[in-house]
C-alpha cells in the first residue's frame, strides 16, 4: 500500500515452519504460493482476499519428490517442478488458477542425468513465455534446459555450456521474447567462483552460448527481464545488461536471492534476513 515502506504479515498459519520460494500474484486479492522441499514440506496455498486467509490446495504426498519452482503462463495455467522421481523430473499442472493440481504423465519427460536436479534457491528455475515452458538444471555432468510447447506434457532437452558440477549449474531463466533468453547460475557452495556462469539463447532455448567476458563474476541465483533490460541478483551483488545479456555491468553490492517485475514495470528483489529492495529507475 505504501511502495514497500512498511509491511504486515499475511502468511498462512504455520508459515514459519515452511520455506516459500515461489509466488504468483494475479491481482491485489488473488495469489498462489509454493513452499519447497521433499514430502509434506512442499505445499501450495491460495488466497482470494489479499492474504487474510489461505487455503492449502496441495500437499506433496511423496517423500521422494522434492519441489523446487512454480510458474504460471496466464491466469489459469501453471506448472510446478520437482526433482527426478524414478529417473524423470516430475511436473504438476493446474488449469484453474491454482485451485487444483495433478501430476503430469512422466512419459513425455526425457530421462534425467545421474545426479541432475533443479535449484529452488530463487524459485525461478522454471519459466514461461507465450505459452511455452522451460526449466533449467545442474548438479550433473551438464547443465541443461528443458522446453515444453504443450503445457508440460512433452519436453525436449538440450545441454548448455554453463558449468555444472554437484551444487552448481543454472539457477534461473528469463525470456525477453519467445526466442531470446538468459540463463544464470554458478556454485552456491563456492559463490565467488568465476567463469561459465551465464548463457544466452536466440532460438527459444534450442541452443545456448556463453555470454562475453563481461558477464557476472560470481554466482547469481535469479534473473529477470524488466521490459527494458536484464537484472541478475545474487548474494554478492547485482548486475544489469542492456544488450540482451551479452555484456553486463555491476550496479549494487547488496545480498539478494530473487528478483521479479510486475506488469506495471516495478521490480522487487528479496534476500536473507528479510531484506527487500525496489529498483528505483531503469538502469541506463
């Protein structure tokens, strides 16, 4: 109500025991949130009154499923992503704005690599643009990007040049158009390790190449397209790119974990210990 100057708690009862990593607000009253984790730690809740009351609409019944990310392509259609179960990534689907969720048949999902996983750090390992969905992975022999053009029923997958070892890979994806996107990541156990942290695509994620040497110099957990430029954030600072992700400049040294922009062009970021930041003006 006052551009972030003051805040009041509106979380569901017991929220202090859960870790919410994904949020989609459709308007001032309607929103969907997802907590990450394995088993019952992964839950999806909805509110229709601005957070005054919440209803739990999904609680993960499978201890083998670890949920990472959630995204909506429009007001009604959304997906949630879990790490591989029985060798394939698991996807949940909703077609009614988050009120009901069901597991998508895994037969259309390519097999996962040994050790492959998605990252829940920022809740942005899964994204959508124009009805197409993508998600990114790591922690295996290759960091990969999966793409679906039929709302998660079938997927194709390609490798990327982003460094991938245990606990490292792609953490976040952002598309500025149906074909152009940026993937950012790194190693969250060695957050200042440089090199092979960011890749770009110009063909809807079919092929990826590393950005120039002027890419972020340390782990970045989230990236967003503001409508004018890309912003990437991480524990050691934030960077901006005004040329489609090819070159980057640092502009803030604060610790942030995730960033998102609203339909009105406002951009917000959040980090540890309740830190919240608002982008005051587009970066020039």
